[in-house]
């Protein structure tokens, strides 16, 4: 049994997926705030960068959600 299973009752890969998804989704709110701050400062380039990263985070979280589903169905 690996460390993730003994400590949390799930496999390391499931734990890693869940943790990474949570971090990415937490970042979505922060990046939206940063984009708004950049807009208020008149920096549309930085605002666009923050929004692009936010959308990438959402897409990556969705990919991880799909991967988690595959792992849960294998259990």
C-alpha cells in the first residue's frame, strides 16, 4: 500500500488529481481579481494574460476531473 492509501484511503494519483484540481480552481478566483486590478490600472495586456491563465486553469481542472472519473471507475 502506498503512502496516499494508508494516510487518506485513496491512491496517490487520486489524491494528486484532487489536490491539483483544488489548487487550479482556487486560482481561478484569484486570477479574476488580478485581471480586474490590471484593468483598473489601465493595463489591458496584463488583464488579458491573467484571464488567459484563468481559462487555462479551468480547462486543466476539467481534464483532471475526467481523469479522476477514469480512476474512480477502475476502483
